[in-house]
C-alpha cells in the first residue's frame, strides 16, 4: 500500500509530460481503489488463515492466482474473445474489478453493474473474513 502511495506522486508528472487530457472520470479511480483494497485485504486475511492452518496450500494458492491472471483480461481485452466466449468473462469476478479500475483511467465511467458486483463482493468478503478471523483467532498461534 505504501509503495502505491509513493507511486501516486509520479502520476501528475506523467500527465504533464505526455500532454494527456484529464477529465473528472479519473476521480472514480479513488473509490475504485478503495473498494478493491477492501476486497483484497479481506481475501488476503482469509487466505492467510487458511494457509497458516494448512501449510501445503501456499503453493496451491500461488498456482491459482497465476491461473486467474491468465484467464482475466489484464493483458488482453474482453473484446478480443470470439463471440461464443464472452460468457467466460462474465463469470470472472476479477474482470469486474479490473474494469472498475481500468475504465476511469481510460476516461470512461464504469457501468453500474460493475460497481454493483464489486461492492457486493467486497461486502461479502469483508463479512466472511471477519467471521473467519473471529472464529480462528485463538488458534492461529498454535498453527505457527
């Protein structure tokens, strides 16, 4: 998080030197990063407790994250998919988080459905992480 805050200092210089036009849509990036951070911290808390209990699950989680990277439109766009494969992206929750972060930076406003799915996912992950932490807090010390 601190590295991200330090890198935010560079953004005005990049905008100035590249003569990029800035509109108010870019301000939507701020709530998008907050929602994404809540979801990522909650997911990280759940995975940390899970991987502390089951030590062999760390490499499995790394492999799943790598797989999610390749099936999520990060280095490719969903428009590049053939017509019959669009549903593949619709069921990928990471796609909605990426679009919520990407669209304000590209100068457009994310759809309401994107905001809805990401906010609901963040709330669910926050509730689950709170429940998991309160249930297993006393046992974590013995798992280390």
